[in-house]
C-alpha cells in the first residue's frame, strides 16, 4: 500500500480557492490523529497541490504556499487564510486506508493470548531496524536466556514502503521482521520486538502483530509510551511500576539500569505479563535487553557500511 500516493490523491481533490487542514486529510485517511504524519509526508514528498493544506490556524506550512494561495483568490490576513471555516474543504473521497488497518488491528487483537504455552525458552531473538530514507537494515540477534552468548545473528537490507505513522508501526516494520525471522534456524523460542505489544491504542502494537502473525511468544519492549499512565520511576534499578489504560494494567514500566529512563514491557502474544517482565529483567545488562541492544548495534553498523 502506498500511503503517500493516497495522500497526494486526496490533496488533489481540494479545489482551487479552497484549503484543507492536515487534520482534515488525516480524517479522510481514516484517523485524525495521523495529522502530524500527514504533515511529514507532504513535507518530505511534496504533492502537486500541497500548498492547499494548512495548519489548524489557517497558517500555511510550506514555503511559497502563501503566495500561491493569494494567486488562487484566497483572502490572507496576518499570514493566515482568512475565514478558514468558509473556504475549508472536507468532501474527500478515498479508500480510508488507516480506518481499514485499524479495523484489522482490532480483529487481530482478539487473537492475542496472555498465557505461557512454553516450558522454557533457550533461544530469544531481538529485532530492530535502522533506516536510511526508504531503505533500512533489519537485524535479528538470537541469544541465550541470560543474554550472555549470541547464538545466531542476521542483517538484511530491505526497502520500506509504508511511512512512519504512530499507532501503525507494524505495517512499516513487520514485513522486514518476518523476512528476517524466516531465515533464523531453528526458529527462536521467544521474540523481543522494539515496540509495544498490547500497550497500544488498538491493543495490538507491532509486538502483538508479529506474535499473532508468526505464531510465536512475543514481548514488546518500548522506550516511550503511546497510551497509558505509569507510576513514579522506581528508586532502584530492577524496580517496576504498572502502566494502566482506562484502569486496566496493560504493561509495566521497568527501571532496567542506573538510568531513570524506564523501558515499557507489555505482552506481545502467547506469554503472560509476569513472564515477559521476568525475561526482560534477566536480559538487561544495560538499559536495553541484550537481544535488542545487539540487534540495534548490528543494524546500525550494517547501515553504515
């Protein structure tokens, strides 16, 4: 799916003498919260009529847009489109791709399992991507349960077609992770993904998406929160706090090292939260669990080459 092309097609529907906001275009995609992503995509790959997309204040966002809007007959006052509500266009027609993807996430979320079907985990794999434009390196590193020894590592160069949109990371990164996972032999017992599991607006972040699709126990380990509220940072390394969403515990904030910056652990698939936290703690020699830390280093080094 080419989200940038879909955005360009939506922008092309804005008539001359009218404007839309980034929020309007995001809503036409199916998720108004994607407005910042729409701005980035239009900034990095300008659409023919991108000057007709303005900020919520009516202020143009791109160089030269103000002059072009004036030439198209729009009244400008103090650097902004005057009487924005009157000239605002919202009659978009399109496939609403983000709405379709969110519906898919909600369907897959019902398949997430929260129990521990495995007796032991001898091979734990971490996956990470390092980007250079629309190219990336995906790395998978398999370690022993304590993270002390690397059993297997692999880095692949891939093309990434889906832009970064918060809440939809799986559609950007899963194809690469799946390709890397399929080449690990034997398959890892547990996967660690740099991202959220059920601690996600749709209860299906990339770790849950990957776990369900690959049918493997999976742990989400993220460096920041998308949703939810965590308690105060624990005083000592190894301490944890619950992360709640609408009163329900969906993850744990873990102070994994001396740094007061926590990491956020959540169930991906086929594992309990308690087991996910225990495994993550065991693997944290530094702030980041060893499989993920090593995968990040491998992906970054391979990209530099």
